C-alpha cells in the first residue's frame, strides 16, 4: 500500500552530505518526494511509496552518511498522497 511520510531528522545532519544521501536512497527504493534543510539544523523529508520500502528507507536515514551523527528520526505517516512525480533536493 502506498503511503505518505513526513520525516524529520535531527543531530549533525547539515553540511555532511545528508540530503544527497537521502536523495540517493530514495531513488534506490523508487520513492518520490523531497528533502530539505530546516533553519533549526534538522533535515525534513517528505516521501511517498510502498510502506515496506519507506520503512527500509527510514532505517537507512537513522544511519545516514559517514560524517553524519543522527540523534533522532521523527516519522508521521498518512494515507493522503501528494502525488510527487520524482524525488528531489529542495532549498
């Protein structure tokens, strides 16, 4: 079943390639949506796709790239889809 998830990642996740890591992983899983930095120092990701694939994607986000230090990953799931066509890094 396709779902929509809003994921907020905190820790040392800006300036360490976290958005690009997220972009690559989302494309590997065939997910759509976007990722962006927040002024709070967190990273926000909205993603859509198969719930099982999103769960695997979230596991990867908890690890992040080598230079990142993920402190927490907060996830809100919904059945209301936004209809994203691809996955992109936004600013």
